[in-house]
C-alpha cells in the first residue's frame, strides 16, 4: 500500500492524501478485506495528523466505484482530505 500527497487538491481544502493498494483492484468490490482494513487504519492515522497539523474542523474520505458512482480512475484508491466550516 502507498499513501502520498495527491497532485490534485480541492480549492478550499489544501492537503489531500491518496491511499492506494500496490496490487491492482479495479474497485471496492474486488478489494480483499485485509487491504480494506489496512487502508482504513491508514486513513485514520492521516485524519488524526490533519487535525493536528492543519487544525481542520473535520476530515472527509472519498472513494468512487463504476461510472455511475463517479469512478474515473480504474484502480481502487481512497482520498482523505481536511474539511473546514463553510468550505463547500
């Protein structure tokens, strides 16, 4: 698994970590539970770090599956980003 700063940030939410399994899984339906646990554990660590470093009001995660679900990258990944009151 790899976690890195994403090159794409939302305008009102600086800082966005993307967590990606090193093995290919197209979407959440294919993701083995052991990977899902590891990804969520990492997301929790990132969320805590965001609260400490960015002093954000909250943290969101985002993950899409299939075209109707907004998926446009065909490799499972999870975004974690800081949120602020009124950031839309």
